C-alpha cells in the first residue's frame, strides 16, 4: 500500500485505499478497520490525497508537503488534540508547522480533518513522500522537452515552406506552356473546319457551271 493509493470519500469519514474502479463506482478499503466496500459514483466522489492542494500565502502546495512538515516538526511541536483545542489553537498549530499556511482561506474544519488524516497515515506507515514530485517540478519536466522540440521543429518548418514554394514555382512554370499548347490546338481546329469551306464553295461553283 502506498500514499498514491489513498483516497478521501465525500460523505464518509476517514481515509481509504483505492482497490479498483468501475464504471458506476469504486471498491475501497477503510484504513481504520480494514473493511472493504463498494462506493457508488452516484452518491460519492472519490478524491486521491495526492491531488489535493492547500492554500498558502504564496503558491498552493500539495497536501503531502504539509504532512511532511508535520512529520519533521513532530519532535518539537506535538500534534494538536483536535477534540480539546479551540479554533485559534488549531490555526496557531498549522501556522507554526507551516509558516506560509493561509489560515484565512482554509477552514478550521479542514485543518482538523488534516490532523486526523495525518494520524491515520502515520498508523499505517504511509508518511513516506520521497517519490512524490512537486507540481512545479512536474511542470518544468513537461515543459523542457516541448521547448527542445519546438526549437528543433522551426528549421524543419522553414525548409518545408521553402520546398513548397519551390515546388509551386516549378509547377506553375511547367503549366504555362501547357496552356499555350492547348490554346494553339484550339486555334488550329477552326482552320481545319475552314478547309471544308472551299470544298463547299467549289461544289457550288461546279453546279453553276453546269
């Protein structure tokens, strides 16, 4: 079981391991009691924890980055007891764990939920995030090949355009004489028909002589 497999389900508490997906829902396993159940897509939404982002005073961060800070500072800052702590204490805890945490845009209920999720992940040994890549790094990796490809494609496009222009010039140059020949051929046809006219005239003249 890995962190990438863990999901949250709307309308249901706790966290789940995604076992399989179907056209009408998903099969999940509860991290708390290990029970397996089918989740209907008509009633619930399944959200991977890996895709969840948290507001900060700067750019948004992935949820696992907040969990990582909670893990690293657990020795000096104890995990807050969400059942006893008031809202201000919960906000202060997250501010101390993640200084750029935006307490104005994240509800206290979500903060308490993150603490519960952290404890569930910890009890299932799922706080290893070394293989997860930050969104900025993913974007940089995706953009780098595109930039190289675009630079390589530019000369190819120019060459193709030049080749096309040369082909058009050659084609247009070859077509002009063809049109003239056709025109000359058409001009020659009335001359052939004109040759018949003297025959008719000659025949008429012969009748007159008779």
